[in-house]
C-alpha cells in the first residue's frame, strides 16, 4: 500500500513510501537534504517495519526535536495503527 506523510519540524515537506508484506519500500523524501534522504531510503528499503521504527525513532537533527528519519518512523507507526 502507498502512503504519503506530511512532515513536521524538518526540512523535507513529505515522505512517500509503500509497505508490502510488512516491509518498507520505495521511500522518497520530498525536499530536505537530498543525499541524506537517499541514504536513509537505501538503508531502510526492504526492512521490516518494526525493525525500521526501532532503528530510526528518536533520531534528532541538530537542535530540532525530530529529524527526517524520526519523521519516517512516525509515519510507519501511523500506518501500523491505521491497519
């Protein structure tokens, strides 16, 4: 299933991704640091949703209370709670 998550408190505007058989697929950060977004996307690709959440939840960016990876974790948690 395809999802769109509107981010808060980070440079990226939204995160597009899919979840298939409880695996994270096709992550795309719209805006933000291009290289970091691509790096996170490549590392998370095919990872179990729960494993991805446990690895990236709570990561902060500088003085911000969140980060793009943390926003992805929040998005993934939302998909779990919706299903």
